[in-house]
């Protein structure tokens, strides 16, 4: 009897874990499809050189945000930077 209860709890836990994982995964995919933070056609080398040249003239630093439109952590970092208005 105790084994049946433990099996039921384990099955319930596995089901709920899979359910939440699938929901989270689906939401991440939808967020990634909408995000177009980085321009895939941009010339990164040229953009970096221009930013460094401007920063040198103004005696400032350059913060490079490197990532991909497919990466949830890049999207979160981008949103964080926009929120704190660097």
C-alpha cells in the first residue's frame, strides 16, 4: 500500500515537472521568436571600431553586448540594460 502511494506521488511529481518544463520551454521559444535585438547583417568589426574611436575622443569606456536573438539570457540581459538606461 505504501509503495502504491509513493509511486503515485512520484508519478505526479514527474508529470508536474514535465508540464512546467514544457510550459517554460514554449514561453521561451515564443519570446525568442519575437526578439530581434541583434542585427545579423551588421558589421560587428566596423561597429566596434567606431564605438572605440568615439569613446577615446570622449574619454569613455565601451560596453560590448554580445549575444544572439535565439539566446534567452541575451534577451534578458538586453532587457535589463534597457531598464536601467545605460
